[in-house]
């Protein structure tokens, strides 16, 4: 918003000095402070210099002995009326401006959103979600503010011309001296503005970078915790923050200097004009009329002169910045036109792909990691850049991405995805997608709210919900990007039979299935084999086997046994296992449909845990006084005291200057018919000059602003550090229940406390206003002592208006900030699910949803604006009364007063209107902005997880053996929820390899969370090598365990930083790890090798490659205990094979816990732990379990494993 660049203050002071006074030093309020400011003074178009005319007549009247009394009364009434009319016109003007401003902001946000929906994927990689959100929040606001100043472009020149005409009438040619001074000040300001702008630009870069890392840290917080990497990221963020604050400090220094220059300006101008006027001709005597009228005109002049260059530069800045950023992004081509298909993949141009897919057929796409399967899918959806060729798609699409995209809504809404609810079909879909058992587990069934990115669902559940959404949408073509990898083998098989396969729900539809599972291949109509981005062969299963090409070899090495099992299944036994499986599910289905019917009849009650995301708390009532103290404490008491003293000194000087001027003008009467003595003249000019400069109209002010800048930087640093260090130390459950948008919002709040932010500004402005009002009332009372009687009732009225307004305004501001978060959250969600939204063609619906979230926000913004206008009218009325009474009293006590003192009294009174208005504004601004301290403080008080390092350190080299004991271990996710693990007891020996299996939601992942103490025990304990893990610090624990997590998360930065953020290892070690992770050749081919930049979330690597990077992390760390959390879910069999062999050789002497979906991966474990509903049901070697014919046996049979030898893996 405007004068963020140098010299903001100028505007404010002058507006305030509006109509007729010396300048009223109200600096230090940058217009960013309430939306209106700058517009304020300027837009007095209507009464630009009118109040100064009646005031002039009034001064003449008091000085003239013979005048009639009625003239005085008439002038007083005129003065009152001009003030009233002026205030009405001005407020009307503002109202219209703001109305326009809100419309501009709304349409911009909508435009950016619409743009984001059509952004091509290449462009999406260039700007992160964070940057776009920034564009929405900051820059749209800038445009909104701009709408208020746009009229300056014509009104400023008009004002300047009018003022000069009137001044010429008063002082004749000596006016030119004053104007010359003003003109000289313009280039100085220009220079300061240019410097400041350079700093601002640098700062925007730092801010974007910081917000970007912040966003990633919040999205990948789980990984940071598991790897104990928080300190490294905390350091990175604090370094950027330090750079930011250093720039800010320089920026505020520049600002102080420009404030200094501008506050000296009016004063130097009047000094120059009066001095020249008096010196030119001995007959020129400065009298009250001339002096006070001239000063008020100079003040009117000063505003447009300072505003014009600012408005121009900010116009340029706004248009340049926003247009270049958000509104010029290339669009993706519409997905459903006709085009394809030599589209390049993410990093290598894909070769030519030619495919013809018959309606109603089931086509499987297979190939190794990085062979372009996902790229082929993207191309079909129109998400790839197409170099030549085309794709023809007839019919509607449904798409299931490789990584499920889940909205923050209820489970039911996620499946319906905006379609009408058809109950029978909905039940059928849920049953086919194996979601019924999960609904039993969720606290409120399908009404359970799901967190951002599906945080409270397991990987398999997300995938099934994503599949259910596609099935429910009833499209013609289904594009499925490996939906079966994230679910357990038996569930995968169930889904294939009931949904995808020849007998499934989708049997009549065209299905394109990317898959790694070999067992389904015999049942598909057509198989497409991709090698390095080209179709190497395609045909039915039998044809490809007969061809003896790449596919046949691939099968021979991996799938010979599987394939026999699969053949057997398809011939006869398949159906029987299917029925057994189907049977138990059917029973559940019957049970749950009846319960569902029941639940539809009863009105829904909120169940414990149904609502995951708590509504953002809105504080109500007054901001606690302790918040102000807390902020001042952060600033430092010393700083705070001296800043206040600086302002007091400045106002003392101010009153002095005015009294001196009034005495000077009285000389006119004393030396009425004689020559004016030279030494008297020089004395007057000299003292006036000295007082004015010291008036901190400069010196004191400079002192105060410099100090406050230092204090503000200090406060900002302290607040940010506290907030950051606390957020990195809060437990995982906090992130599960708090949307990231909300946390990012809090970090943005810290900005308001930095020097460029609003809080220091509001503090300074408030001080200024307060002092100004006190000094004005003092001066009026000196002139007309009776005025003190009137002050009391006015004060009371004023106080009530204030109380009434502040409480309303405060709540409206709070509502505004609460209703703003959903806009950003929804936007972030949309960007991450773009390909899904586009594939389903739901852009319109999302646009509508965005508009409705915005409407809710607009309501509170609009109410806030209207309440401001309400206030302004009432306050200006009080101000007009003050003017009226001071004029009236001057008329009544006519005989006893000198013209000078009356001039002083009335010009001060004219000022009071604006200052009063401003004081209320500032009080409410201050209170509203202090809310920022309140919000930040709220998050610095969130309960932390256990200490990172405690007194009790584990022994050196712990864990040396890697024995793990669970002793009656219980755990729950959040205090109000049920237990997830019900008293687990088991021992895992040193270097033992244990597989953990169980259907989705059985508590497999919870087990790993417990080992890392992401979840704290609700009972029992875990002992590793004789140390109870609950007794040591979290980092001591987490640095000594290694995990390869379920979702491979990468951070922006170099590849090397992703592997080793603390630079603990040498390059050789890093290369060695990459080699073991089979990434070495890939990394060597990259131009920057280890310094290769990873984009946000690792977008420029395929999912399989990201998984391998995570493997390399683990290899580099080489702890005694390794946990694999479904680590190979996203990779094809070949890579899976590579990973398994690596783990076997590299981690031979470690204890390995594998949480598996594919039973093959754990068949060679020493023991297998079968979990169900949070308990261990079977725990023995795989051979034993197969003979027992229990749960494990059934699962193995589904996966086509009959004895431990069957698997070559």
C-alpha cells in the first residue's frame, strides 16, 4: 500500500493540518495503517481551503475595534457549516472509494484463483503455492488500497493551483520563496524513495523465500520430527529472517530521515516565505490575518505535493508487480480437446507413443520406475506439454492419481465430489471399494471430517476414498494411476474383482490402469509395456508371453510363480477364496446398512472426534492489557521510555513555536504606524527558526523514530524466534488438527510487529495524536480560558462514541482475519489437486466455492468499512463543535483579545477535528493490531512435546544391539479419542527382521509412531537396549533410529541438502549411499549432480525416485534399528527388488521392522507380526503361521503365496 516507500509520514501530517494551522506533527503513520488515510486529507476537495476564509474573516473581525457583533456570530456559524459540509462530502467520497476497493480486491482474488485452475503444469513448477497465496493476500490488498488514491492524479494538481492563487493574494511574490523550498525537497524525497524501494524488493525476495521454507516445513513436519532435523531448518529460517530484519532496519532509518525532511518542510516553507516577505520591504508587516491564513494554505499545499510522486510510483509498482506475477501465467491447453502424443515427460522428452484404446476395454500400463507411466497418464489428462501429435478422448473422464488427493471435508463429500447423492449407488460404491470396515472405525462414519491432505486417514484408506470418488462419478473413461499399490494385497485383490476387473462395477467402462501388480495382468484385455518413454509392445497377456519380448522376460524374472498362482485362481480356486472373502465383507455390509438406515432417521449428533479441525478460536472482548505490556517488553523498556520522551519534547517545542508566532503577529499592532525595528525582526525570525527545528518537528522526532525502529526490530526478532521454536516443538497431534494455512497466517502476523508492519506505526501515531490533542486544547484554553468548561461534555460524548466503536471494530477485524484463512486454505488445496479437479471437469464448482468463501470474508470487510464511516461522521461533528465554540468564545470576549492569539486558537481548533478522528482511529488500530501479538502469543503457548535433549543421555553408541521390547503398550492419537493400540507386549531380538502386516487401520503405522514417540504412551513402555525410551530426549531417540517413511517427502534445496541437512557426512559417503540406493547413475547424469535443485515437494522427481532418495537418507544414517513404513508401495517390482536386496545387504546387522502391503516383501523375515484393531493376533515365523492356517494364511493365499519358497523376491 502506498507510501510503504519512503516518506509516508508526509501525508498524514498534512492531512491533519488540514485547514488552518501550523503543521500538526502527526508523523509516523504510514498510510498502511487504516485503510483510508492518505485519502483523508486529500479528499477534502470540497472544502479545500474554505474553512481558512471564514477563519480569516474572524481574525480580521477580532482585530477590528469598530466591527459589529453580528458579523462575528455570522462568521462563527459559517465556520461551523463549512466544516460540516466538508466532512459529509469527504465521508461520502471515502465510502464510494472503499466500495470500489473491495470490489477490486474480490475480482482480483477470483481472477488469480481462476488463473490457478488453468495454469499449465510447467508454470505450476515455477511458482510455489506459497508465492501464489502471497499474491492473493498482499498484492490484492495493495490494489484495494490503490483504489482510494487513484483520484489524487487529477485532484493534486488542482489543489496545488488553487492554493498558490490564494497565497499570492496574501503574500504576493514572496510566496515563490516558499514554493522554491518545496520544490527543492522533492528530489531529496525521490532519492530516498528509490533507495527504499531497492530494499523493499530485496525484502520481498527474502520474505517469499522464508514463507516458502515455512510452508514446506509445515507440510513435511512429520519427516523433520522423525529424522530430528528441526534444528537445521530452524537455522535456515532464522538466517533468512536475520537478513530480512537487517534490511528492515536500514529501511526504517531511511524512513526516519524522510519523515524528518518532511516534517521540517512546512516549517521551512513558512520560515522562508515570512522571512522574504518581511525582508523585501520594510513596510511589509506580518499580521495575524496574513500569517495564519498563509500557514493554513501552505499546509493544504504540502499534501498534494508529497502525494503526487508517491501515487505515481505506487501505481507503477502495483501494476508492474501484479501483472508480471500472477496475471501473465501461461495457461494449460484444455484437456479434452484433441491432441497428443509425443509429449515430453517431467525430465526427458518422451519418445513417440501411439495407442488406440477401444471403448469398454481394460488396459494395463506396465514398466519400470521412470519409464513414463505417470507421464502417459498426465498426457491423457492434458497436463503435459505436447510437442507434436494429438490425443482424442471421447466421453467424460475420472482420474485416480498415484498419490490420493483428499479435500478437507467429510468423507462423504470427498466421495460425492459435488455430485447429487444417490443413496443406493453410494452404498454400492462404498461396499465395492472396501470402505465399510473403515467407516466402522471412524468416529462418525462417513460424516467424519477429514483433515487437510487426508491427514487422519491411512495411506490405503486415502487411496480407496480416491477410488470411490472416481467410481461414484460414473464417467466413461477411467484413468487409474497405480491405485492398488497403497493397499494391502488382499484388499487390492478385492478391489480388482469388485471394481476394476472383468466382473467389477466398472466392467462396461474404458479403464486405463497403471499397475505394478503382476497378478492382475492375465485378466486385462490389453497390456501396454513402456520402456524409457516409448511403447515397446502391447497386446493381450497371452500374445505378449508368446512374443517372448521384454514383457516375457520381466515376467520370467519376477512373476513365474505368481502367475501360476494367478492362473490357478482364475480357473477355479479364485472364486472360492473370493467368496470366503466376500462373505465376511457381506456380513459387515448387512450390519452396517441397517445401522446406516437407523442413523439416517436420527438427527446427526456430533460424535467425539468427528470434527478434526477445530474452528479457529476468535478472541472476544477487550484485548488484554498484558498484551500491550508483552509487546513493550519485547521492544525493551529503555527504548519505550525514550521514544515517549522524544514525543513529549517535540510537542513542548510545538506549543512554543505557535505562541512565538502569535506574539510576532501582534507586533503588527504595536508598531502600527512606525518602521519595524530591524533587530526585533531578526530576533523574531531567528527564534521562530530555532524553535521550529528543535520542535522535533524534527530533531526530537528523528530521535524517537530511530529508537522505535530499533525497538521494533528487536521485538519482531524475539516474537518470531519464540513462535518458530515453539511451532517446531509442538507434538504431531497439533498439526493434525490445525490447517497449515492457519499456522502460516500466524507467521504472517509476526510481520505486523516488524518495523514495516502496523504495530510500531500505530504506537507512534497514537502517541503523536494524543500529544497533539493535549497541546491543541492547551492552546485554545490559553486564548479563551472559558473553553475548558466546554471540553468536559465534549470529552464525555467523545468517550462514549469511542467505546462503542472500538468494540465493534475490533470484533469485525477479528472476523475478517478468521474468515480470510479459509480462502487461502481452499486455494492451497485446489492447487495441490489441480489435475484431479481438471480431469473431472469440476473447475466451475471450485470457482463457485471460492467465491462463496470470499463472500463470507467480504461481509466482514464491508461492515468494517461502513463502521468506519459511521465513526468519522460523528467524530468530525465533535470536531466542528470544538471549532464553533472556540470561535464563539473569541467573539464574546472580543475586546480583551489580540488578533494573534485568536488566530492561534482557531487554527488549532480547525485541526482538532482531524486529530480527534485520527486518535480514535489509532486507538482502535492499535487495539486491532495488538490482536496480532495476541494471536502469535497464543501459538507460543501451545503445549510442547517432550524436551529434545534431557539430563538423562543414552550411553555412547546406543542402541548397540537393537533389541526392542514392548511392555503392555497402549496409545491414543488425541486425549479425547479411543486407544489405537491396546496393550501390546512383544520382544524383537537383536538384528531380527520382523514383518508387520494387517489390514488398513489395524495400527501398523501407529506402531512406528510410537517407536519415535510421535505418539506418547497412554500406558506401558518401550525399552530399546535396556533404555526406556520415554526417559531420554526426543532427539537422542530419533537420531539413533532410521525410518523410510510411507510418503516420500523432499524439501526445496539441493539434492545433497535433502540427504544430509547438517553436512555431517563427506561427499564420498553421500555418493556411496546414492550408489546403494541405485540413484548414482541418475544423479551423475544431472548437470549439477549433488547440487541438483529439488523443486517444491520433489515435483521434479518421479514418486519412485523420491522413494529411493528416502532410502539413500536411511543408508547414510545407518542406525541399528531401521523401520520401513510401506516403503516400496510406490515402486515397480524391479525397483522393489533392488530396494529389498540393498536393505538385506546394507542392513544385515540391524534390527529391521517392515510394515508391508505386499506379502512377498516380508516372506523371508525371521518373524511376522499380524495386527488387527490395535492388538497383535499372530506373531511367529512365516512358516509356522502358514501351517497354522490362521489370518496370515488367508492373507497369503489371497496374494497367491502358499509356502515360503514361492517367492523369488
